[in-house]
């Protein structure tokens, strides 16, 4: 994989004047084993950042092309990046679309997954969105098989990411599967913190890697970064113009560089014909909320109005302070709808 590098005459073999004829030892520069005669050392990234892979055996309803090919080609692309730069890959959760991948999907993942892969659990990775049941998940199985490593903090529904996951060259790195956004609210009534609010709150964090929001963005505040890579594939019709990507992170400058994944143009593979099917599903799920309202349970402020059922459910949970055990039953029931 050939990628353009920032050419800068920085090899320590050069003499004080930066001449490109001989090294300090008087050896012809073409014999230098570090720069191989070029006079520069490429700026090597320290991390590859990604999130929301949503690996799955089926095809999203909106996708009318060869989704499996695009999914595995994208993961292969990341794997080749990892080989090229020999650095860790950090994934901010929702590695799988469902917490219980089939043996076939696990086998495919093992075949295509990059080396030195680190991940936190997203809600899609957990049975009933419950971290205590993580031992039943596909991620746990891959970890036991030695194919990936699970970061100790930053999992869905937990606030322990505030302690940080990693330190490289004095830079503190937080990885967290948490809903956040830039500029406009992702849906009406959303109570999640914005990217800038997170950076202001966790001032010891130099690099914040987040997942859950499938829209990619970068927020910078006082020289510190929050990177939300977005989804690796296009899962919904509103991602017609989405350009899946990963980010290369450079510790020295605390900067990132996007690397776009090879995909087929959205107009050729994304369809909106399924919207009516999704609408009918949401209507069935919304009937559940209506029943709760009938029972006198408070309806969340800002609910509906363009939000999906899942988003309304999050607001409902926060508004009524529903016990986690009850919500686990609800999440389990949702998988069967």
C-alpha cells in the first residue's frame, strides 16, 4: 500500500548543513540503512482509530450491492494499514452488529481482523446492553482466542473512561463508547454531552476516541482532540453520502489524518425503498411507549419528532429513571421484534 508521505529532510545521518551527499561518518548517503538514501524518515502514526464496525452476516435493508464484499474489503484495508505502520488499532465499540455472532461470522472476523487490535464494548456487543453478560459475547470469545484485546475501561454505559486507557509519549488517550455530537443535536431532546463539552470536562485527556454516533467528525479544544470516526460501513439510507474512514494519529503533534476506505458510490448501492418497512417496525415499537403513557408513566420531553424508537427509548429511560433490570428485559424483547 503506497501512501503519500510528508517529505522532510530529517534523517539523523545527514551532516549539520543538511547536505544530501554524505553522512556524518563520510559514508555515501545511499548506503544509509535508516533513510535508504532519501534523506528523510516518514512520519509514522502511533495509532489507527476506528469505531462502529458493525460486522454482520446479513445485509442492511438499505444496501442493494454486495455488502459482504465491501465489509471485508474495508476490514482488509485497515489490516493492511496496520501492517504498513506496525501500530495498534483502537476501536471505540460496536464491533459486531449483534452481540452473538455466528461461528461463520467469527471465523470470517478472525481471517480479516488486523493484528494488535484493541476494543471496548458497545451496546450492540453486549447481551441486553449489560456489561455483566459480556462473557457471552463474540468479542469475549475473540479475546479468549487471542485475536484481540479488550480495553479495561470505556465500555457502553460506564463512566470509568474518565481514568483513561492509554498513554503514549506523554499524551493521555481516552476510548469510550458514548453518544456525542458536534454542532446540532443528533435527535430532538438528546441529552448527551457535545464533543466540546466532553473535552472541557475531561481536561486531562489529549485524545478522546468515541463511538456510537455513525457520523464522523473531529472536535479540537485547546490543542486536545475528540475523534469520532463514524461507522465503517453504511448501515442506513441516510448514509448515502457517508465516506467511511479511519484516522491515523500522530502522538508528537497530537494530530490526525483521515484515510478513506475503498467503497462503491452510495448512489449505486444505497436504496430508500425499504423506508416503509422500517416505518412499520417503528410504529409497532412506538405502540409500546403509548401503552406506558396510558399507564401514567411520564413521556420524555422531546421524544418522537424525528427520533428513532431506540433514541426515544433512551430518553424514556432517563426521564423515568427506569431500573437497569427492567431495561434489560426491554432490550431483550426488542431483539425479538
